[in-house]
C-alpha cells in the first residue's frame, strides 16, 4: 500500500509538472486547433502538426517576435479554451458566423469555403434530396452541424445524424458504409479526395457558403489587430500566395482582396 501511494504521488507530480511545462508564456503565440483537419491543421507521418493555417500562423508569429505553439483542443469546447486563456486564438478553418462574432473577436476573412455533403461515387446519390432516408455523418460542434440545423427540410429528410469527433473518422465510416454521406467543409473534402484517392464525390448543391476567420477572445482586439496587420503585409509581399500555392496548387487566399 505504501509503494502504491508513493507511485501515485510520483505520477501526480509528473502530471502537474507536465501541465506546468505546457502553461502559456507571455512570449508565445498559442494556436488552438483540431489536429485532424487537413489541409488547415493536421499531423503528418512524423506526427508533427502541419497545414495551411499552421504555415500562416508560424510566419505571423515570427514577424511578431513570438514563439509559436500549436495546441490541440477539444473542438466542441474551443470557445471555452479561448476564453480561459489556454490559447491565444482559434485558427483552424473556423467559420465566421453572426453568433460567433457576438462572442468572439474575428480577423478579416482569409478564405472562402462552403459546407457540402460528400458521398461515395457509386452510391447513386446525386443531390441533397437523394439523402432522404439516409444516414448523415458530421463532426460534433462543427460548422457542418450548424449548416444542417440551418437547413431544417434537409435535416428532417435524413434518417439519422451521427456525430463524430473528427472529419477523418466520419470519412472512414463513409468508406466502410456506416453512413451514406458526410457534411463537411468543401476545402477539407477536396483536399481529402485529392490526397487519399478514395472514391468520394462532393454533391454539387452545397448546404451553405461561408468564410474562414481567426477568432480571438472578445476583448483581445490588440492581438487581433497585430495578427491582421502581419497577414496584410504577408499578402502584399507574396508570402501568403506562396503558402497557398504549396497547399492548394494556386493562390485561393482572399486576404487584402
């Protein structure tokens, strides 16, 4: 029993030390993200967090004289992570909505996107109406979930909505036949289809057009302005275009446009 208590105490100490070592410092720029959201932010084969948003944020951090850290978070609790000060921003393909604008401070939009439904190419599903009576998967707490809620007729037509913690898991379930379609970001869907070669297609009729922005704590306008200024300078000197071409094959950024 004494040995067990000692071991438990040591384990607790290590946990506390680990938490303390991850505590945000004043010279850090900490980005909160879902680390399974390619190509915006995800883990590569070396388990390193990479992506379009990551490259942009690293360059912004460098120009602001701050060290950069990508902090994986529970996407369903992203606003709480931001408001408690665990992260400086949510920068991970976050959709700008009126509700979020009331609770958070946003940068200017930096990418256009849309919420769409992905299905198997041989499923026979050609339109949103063909999803009637089918199973729909989506990421919990995502803009896809909001888009489905904002399309009550479509929501009522599907047989069941199944929530997943991440889009990759939802697409895997689609591939295995667990769901008939997945509601998700068009940019993410296009990247996944291109890189995995899976026999998926995007339905031509989207659920909702949208734009990505960077969210900061409501009263942290100063940091938002610094980040926006750096992004505008990066767009002007061609840095943003180079990063966009690296991930998308062309400059699809709307910063400063």
